[in-house]
C-alpha cells in the first residue's frame, strides 16, 4: 500500500539532468562527425503499398492477459515509435484513419528495407529485453491526401540527410589523413598540421570517454532515491492538455520510455493503482525524440 500526503509534488534534479544534457550535446557532436551512430531504438509504422512511413498513428502496448494498456505513443513524421520493455506477454495495437491493421498485403517477416515485422501476434518479453519496436505495415483502405502530400518531403529529407552525413564523414577522414601526412612529411615541424592532428585526437578521445545517450528516464523518491514503480506518465500538448501524445508506466527500477516529436510538452504523472494525480511538469523533448530525464517525487512513501 502507498501513502501520500497533500504536499506530494514532482521535481527535476538540476545536476543529474544537466549532465544528461551535456551528454546529449556531446553525442550530437560525435554523431555529426560520424564517429558514433545515432541510437534509434524504435520501429516504423508504414504504408504496406507505398512503403512510406505513417504519421500520426496511435500505437499501444497491451498486456495479453488483462488487456491493460502498458504504454501508448503517437508516431512522428518518420513513422517512428517505441516502448521500454518489461517482462510479460504483450500485444501491439495500432490505429490510423484510412488504414487497417494487421496487414493483409504484407504477411512475411521482411518487406524490402523493413525487417522484424509485426502482424498482431502475442509476444513474450523477459528481463533482458530493452526496447520494444518492431516495424509495422498497415494497409490503406482509401486515399489519404495528408499522407500523399508529405511523402516527397519525408523521403527528400531522408536522402538529403543521408548524403550530408556521408559527405561530412568523407571530409572528416580526408582532413585527418591529410593533416597526419603533412605532419610526417615535415618531420612534425609544421605547426598547423600538428594543431589539426591534435584536434582530431581530442575528438577521438571524446568518442571513447563520452557515455552513450540514454533512451529512457527514471522516477525516484526524492528522499530515499529509491525507484518508484507503477506511476503513469502522459505527455500532453500545452495548447491541448487533453490530447495525449505518449504514455508510459514506470517499471520496478523506476525506468520509463516516452518518445514524441521534438517540442514542449506537459508531463502529467499519477499513481496508476489509485489514479491519484501527483503533478504536472513542463518538459522539452530534443532532437533525439525521447524524454530521458530523472524525475523526483517528493513525499511519496512505499510502506
């Protein structure tokens, strides 16, 4: 049983979350220089005919035995979604206007660039599971003009980004090899070559020492720092507080996984057992598309 008083509220610890922000910036630098791959632990909901990603699609992770929703989210412009795993037997349910699921067109486990496809079957997760994110095809049942209008934009952005990443990688390694060659040919007497080489080595050292970007957040008791399980977390738009853009329930270790399009949101937290409201926080989701901050609940006791 949990006891709470009227003073219960949510806090964001400054130092630990500041370190997360610094880590995120360093990871962006390393990803930019193509020294580290961007962590993309999410699947894509896509059109089974055109193969284009679908947005917006509501995706829900549901317990097989009870039918209880473990978490839900809305796909972003690139059709991406994901859930933090916990042990149990589950099913994924998806909803989108003008589309049906499961797909009757794509029935195999692979569809071109899309692998690990999901078709509505139950699946079981163990304690070693991390993030749930299979790719999901949906069949169109009638014309969707919104989807058609954005198809070219999405794929143009995809290929433009891919080209830019490869171009940066070529420039980076060409510059490193050139600087090293000049330093060797001048018997290490060329100051510019030595400075450029030193800058490259600092970047490589940064790659070795920077922690990987964390994809999930944690919720803890502010006094004991013990993890709190069973709390319901929902992301809402400040202009439309009743519209939920993502939801999750904290695990036994306090972990939760919330992803959404980058932007400002209201994070609503409540006790999933009693339904008691604990508080609301304004939060910002960066370009990584996940909320990975540590949250503290004041005056929340486990007895």
